[in-house]
């Protein structure tokens, strides 16, 4: 059962060691060969040394090879995982700072909004280059698992133009699921305190969910606990919750007005909609500054920069600290390892995956990427039909899908007109800026990020070498 897993962007301090630990926790996958590749030699070297130390400490027979030659790294791979951030923190800073000069205030800026749209312009040509390499040198049935944002755009481009089986993965569903379990525990116990002998503990495993929509705008359309649907009681629970009532004000307002809870954090959700960040004096009413994820302007950029600085400073200490134990209880909830386990061992896994719609959600466009429940086993990944999303939820998703489509095609074709149309159609950008302002902002971002946007230099489509194109 020995397999090869290649990780593109392996210098990531957030994903690489977590995914390696998750996979090596699986019985039967302990001898997996990992192939790390990244264009940043320094980051790649640090992560590789750390990963090798962890593998050795856990006495696993796995092998790790690392190189900056991507084609060499992908050769013969059974699974290719993309965790890259094209342009790194330098480009990310431009995604946040330039729109802010035009009044577009983002917390994260990696999915849609001005930052997410430009992130897609940098990422999609590289994703298609990854796909060409996978077609050329990876294993015959290699599966491409994309964690990189903007997830829906990248996954859409890879499936439409890349010629490679691609699944988009995200952990937003799991995080919201945990919150919902806590809220149901609050409601189920009423005035009972945890020390009360009849206090009932509610975990994620006790709560069955159906979550569907698009990446970062997925909706918990069914929430079952003890055989009853609690969807209609979630608003009561979130409004009563001592923490979430303060930190999730945008999500609670959307729950109140649309009837369903959304997967994404308060900060994420606030920048995908036109209502919460368009006037500076209003923003503070909707965010809590106890953590960046609740909506702090530029919060994720600050967090990523501080974390990178921390890692570089603390790396010598990390190489001496006790390594993590590769045990089932320490395995993360990231979908990647569970999908690989299911396909390789036949152990069925139910997760939430980003796939081409193809009729799964009836009231979203056929050609878009949806995030929906699915099952993985030896037959691969199978997705049941969902039917219609609630109308209001579908309307919000449809607005974002239009932006994704325009931005994805702009990135593939190197088309400035499509890019500016994507910016104009974006809910928050359109709520803040006039059309001339949007045009100037886009031109400024294109100029500032020129080094990462080769498709705009010559006007040629990045997918020009793809099958049938």
C-alpha cells in the first residue's frame, strides 16, 4: 500500500507538518513517501528538518524528500496537495493595503472581495502549471487536493482547464459544527451547570449536519440532535451564548435574517457581503477585537506575518522541544488524510468537499464549484444530490459565484476587462466604490503585482497548453 504524497508549497508552517502527522497516524500508511517542494529554499529546509525530526521521534518508516524542482517532486505521486500562497506575504500585503486606500476594508481578503480576486489572478496560472506537471509526471490516477485559496476559483480552474481530478478542501465546516454543538449543549441544559449530575455534554459526534453552499459561504441546512432538527433553535442559542453572542455578530445577524448559520468566521463572512464593512464607523459594531478572526481590519495579514516571524525566531527551540505524538487523538480534522485513508484502505469517510456542481445543488449554476457532503472509499469520492438550497442562501451564493466566474476566467485569459467586471460585481467593493474608483484600484493592483501576473504581460491565456484548448 506504499504511496507517494507530494506537497506543493511545503514551506507552509500551518499545513505541512499537520498533514504529514495526520497521514502517518493512519494504520497502513506509516511508510508513505512524502515529497516536499517550494520555491522558498529557506522555508522548505526548516519545515523539512522539523518534519524529519517528528517522523524519527515517532519511529515511522516514512520517507521525506525535498527539492525546489516541482516536476521532480511530483514524479510518480499518487496524491498532490496544494498549500501554496503565490506571492507570499508581500503580495498579500498589497491585496489588503491598496483596496483599503479606496475604502475597501478587508479582514482576510483571500476568497472574493478585492484581495481574493487578485489572489486568484496570481494563483490560477500556477495551479494550471501544477496541473500540467501532474499530467506529465505524476501517477496515472493522481488526485489533486487543493487547500490553497481562493479555493473555489482554484478548484474551478483546475477542473475546467487543468485536465486533472481536483477536489477542494477546507476546514470551515468542522469549525462551525463545533460551535453548533456547543450552542445545542447550552440549550439542552438550560440552567444546569456542568457540575450538575444531569448535565448533558454535547460533542460534534452527537450532532448530525448537512452543510451545503460554496466555499466559505456554506450553510448548515439540517442540524439533527437526538433525532430532532435543531436548525430553527440555533438563533436562540447563539444569542444566549456568552462568547458567540459577542464574537459572531455578523453570523448571528445573517442567521436572524436568512434562517441558517454560515460556516465562515465573523470576519470572513463580513467581507463577502455588502452590508457590514462599507462604512468605517459601522465596522466596529460588528466585530470583536479579541481575535483577528472576528473581523479585525487586515487581521489575517497581521496574524500570518507575526506567525512567520515567530516560526523563524522559535525554529531552533522547536527543533529541541518534545515532538508531537502521532496518535489518533492528536489527528486533526483536516479532510486530506481521511480521503487518502478511505481510498487506500476502503474505510468510508464522510466529509465536505469542493467539487464541480453538475446538478448537486439545483438552484446554483451547473458550472460552478460547490461545497457539499460527500463520501470517500476505494471507489473514490461520491457526492449525493442536495437539491435546492434555501432561496436566500442560494441568492447570496449566486452573487459570489458570479464574481468567482469572472475572476477565474480573467486569470485564465489575462483579460483586464473581465477582471474589472469581477471587481465591480463583488458585493463589498461595489458597496464602497464607484466604477471609476474600481477601475483605478484594479490598475494600481495590477501594476503593483506585475511580477506575479505573467498572463497580463502578453495577453495569452494561461490555459493555452491545456487539453482541448
